[in-house]
C-alpha cells in the first residue's frame, strides 16, 4: 500500500483522523498516534480545547472576580469585572460568564488565545493588593488603641474644664449671696444646663442644693485609663474608675 500523497512511496501507516495512508514524509507521531501533516493542526487544536476547563474558569472567577475571564483569554473583560466586583452583581455574572465562555471555547465557537503572562500578572497583582489591604488593616488595628486613648484624654480634659467652670460660677454666686448656692446653673453660665446632657463624650449629672452641690461627669464609653470625675462644694475635684461612675449614674436615674 502506497502513500496517498506520494504514490511512489510505501505507506508507513494510516492517519488516525482522516484514515488516509501516509508515508514517513507525511506522517507525524503525536502522543503515540500517527497523523498526516494536513490533519495535525486540527488535532492539536482539539487537544488545546480539551485542556481548557469551563469548571476551572468558573472556580477562578469565584475566588477572584475576573480571573476566569483572563483564563479564557479575555483579559480586558476580566479586568473590567475585577474593578467593578465591589458591586457584587458583576462578580456573580462573571462566574457564569467564565463557565459558558469556557464551554464555547471547547466547542470551537470562540477562538481561544492563551495569555499566560496576563494570567500570572493578574494573580500576582491581586495577591499584592490583598497583602496591602492586610497591612493597612494591621496598621489600623495597631493604631486604633492609641487614637482611642488620645481622644479619651482630650475628652477627660474637656470634662474637667467644664466641671471647674461650673464650680467657679457656683462659688462666686455663693460668695455674693451669703454662702447660699444656686439650684440651677442656667443663669450663671452661657450654656444649657448640664444635667443629664452629653458634652465632649461625657454625661453630666447634677445634685444642686442651696447648701452645696455635686456634679458628676461619666464617660459615655468606659475603657482602661479613662475616669469619671466628681466636683463638689468648695471646688473639690476627684476621680474614680469609669465603671463605678457609670453604675452610680444609672443608680441615680
């Protein structure tokens, strides 16, 4: 039996795709199977399509939005889905799109252009992005206590300053009125009454009598290093644990 392309040459075998007899010049061995040079490109294209997995494309898009599209060779579509993935809907659509596009590639309806470099670049870029997000999160966690403490100290100073201002107004009133103290600070200072009001992160409670006064400032949020403050007749300022201050505030209400 002679070769279909070279009648003067003896056939080496039969092409596994077109079943034509071929000689050694026309034959190509691919994975242990014999093919003619005309059928070889079609066989290699079929092999590439079989290597492409729609399921893998969908999984990649689920893990990282747009990654399945890049796996399918659609780099710009993948990047667009990744950028808009925070809207959630494009991410979900992208998962189904990656799967069905992968199926069309296997069916030969879409020409697949493998872009390994872009896929690697995308994976590295997303990895670095998550590393940056993690670093920023850790910085925020480390810095948060310091920021909270600084705000707490500023609120403490504001609370003490407010107590001293009210106390000074009460003491001046008593000096001018035979040691009789006012039963309201509304007419003494240029601000609304403090009683049961929140100012600079502190709640204030007043106990006012003609014989004297007691004003307590309790922090809205109690944590380590933050105190409650009490100022009494004569301008005596003291502090206590913020938890005790909160308990006494609720007991008085």
